[in-house]
C-alpha cells in the first residue's frame, strides 16, 4: 500500500475554494456541489499519489517544487513536503497566477 500524505490547505487556498463555490452557486447550486465533490475526490487521490500533478512550466514555481493539478477549469497549486501535501492555491485556469503565488 502506498504511503498516505496528510493534506493541508493554506488559509488562502481555503478562501480560494470558498470563493469558487460561492461563485458557481449563484448560477447553479448543484454544479457547485458537483465541483466540490470532484475536488474532494481528486485531492483524496492526491494524498496517495502526490506526483500525479504536473510540474509547472514557470521556472520560479518549478524551483519552489510546486506541482499543478487540473480540476475542471481550475488549477490546484501544491507542494509535497515530508509527510504533508500542502494545497497552496486553487485558481481558475484563465487567471494570471504567477504574481499570486
């Protein structure tokens, strides 16, 4: 059995997720719930397979050991530490992100 990493969300990543859910919910509450379920399922897989996200093309992020996971139209930025997988940001894929991380 693979090692399971503890998943921790930075407060700003939690805020990102809440904002995304609230935005989706204004138009379609069931879509918001579906997106949240998809995030939960995907992040739980990530706990067992921390390298399933891709390595970013941005050199700065690459040097900081970030990985990016795509969920629907959103990007989950995370790093793998000793025993912890740290979710740092969750942003819409069309958003400029280099200055946010």
